[in-house]
C-alpha cells in the first residue's frame, strides 16, 4: 500500500486551522515539524509555542483524489506554492522523517547520533543518542552547537552540572556522558522534561540526570551551569545563576544574538569574571567564572 503525503508551509497562527482542515479532508494523521530548526527556548510556564515557520504534514490513503485536495486547499486560501505532494511507498511514511537526521560532530570528540543510526564499531568519542522528532532541538542550531563545543573541550568528571532550559536534554546528556556525577535538567515545560527523561534513558544516564521545574531545583552549588535560553531571561536570572554556582565555577550562556552580547557582558561583569566568548553565524556564547 502507498500513501499520499501533503506538506503545507505555515506560520504559527495558521497551524491549528490547517491541521483541522487536513483532518476534515480525510487525513489519516497530521503532524507539525519545524521549517527552519528554530529552537523553542525556555517558553513561559504553561505555554506551548510553535515555531514561527512550520510544516504541517497530512498523510492520506493512496487512492485519495489529489486534484480534489488541491481544489479544497485553494478554496481555503492556501497558496499553491506553499503545498507539496509526495507518494510514499509502503511503510516509508514511518521512517521518512529520519532521512534528514544524520550524525553530527561537535568539537573534536563529541557526536550526536539519531536513534535510528548505529555508530560504527570503531567510532571514537562521546556519542549522544537522540530521538529526532522531538520539538526541543536536535543539535543543529548555532546556540546548541556553541554549548556542545564548549562541553567537548572541558573536563567534567565528578562534577555537578545544571542545564537550565534543558529542552530535549542534549546538553545535560552530553555532560553526563563526559563524566558529570549529577546533572540537574531544568525547564518550565513538562514536555521538555519528558523529552529529557526519554533521551536520558536512551543514553543510559538516567541515574545521573534529575529533571525538575525551576521551583523544584534544590539549593545546589554547581560546578557548571549551562543556560541556552534567551538574552532577557539570562540577564534577569544572573543573580540566581551565581547563587546556584560555586565560587570558581563556570556559567555558560547561549541563546544570545551577537548584537546582545555587550548587554550580557555588562550584566554579568558586575557579579562574575568574564572568561571569553565565541560566535557562530549570528549567535554568541559567553562564559563567565563566579567570584
């Protein structure tokens, strides 16, 4: 049996209406994926934001009348150039989303492997297994890359780490795999905490990762605090981050546009010693040491 897959590029405000329309037109399933690897960084509590640009995918039986679908979508005001159609062979639809996820290297020895690809026997380095399809980051965004490259080059054995705004848990898992004794993965969003738990189990580091909402985080003194969120919250949370980090510990900040870096440096220079920054594309990473 084959399947007809319909993809429609959408904005956040249009996703729900397109989802409902595809189901009304007989879709067997509808999924929503990111159109540009935009991270959803630390959303407000109890909110579930979507990407600015998303792709709504409807799956139909092979005998669905494509002409009829096209007419109905046009009647709903959806421009033709935003729609694509594809015939999927039997069972291909179950794994089609995997095609774009390939192993990625960060720094010298840190790798992310999607869960459907087995590392080669001779693969050297620290390997993170990630379940693609989760809505909280896959490692390809520059902010995540900058954090992973920092993790790759430091010694974390026996240390306590806080990953604030953990999303899919990539950074927390990387730290655990590099030997961190305890990692607190913190996020406002219950979906992010569940994604982190799932990926921690996949990587067999659940015993060293504690997932928690910010209000549940104990009064620890971490050796390292990672925060890949947004510039505004990073500035507001500066005193709290310092309180959560031991003297001489490192605070690694990302989710910062290059144009926002100076504001972050000013805010943190009052509380810490600036250690340096790095940039990738339009994004920056700032590392500070607590006094």
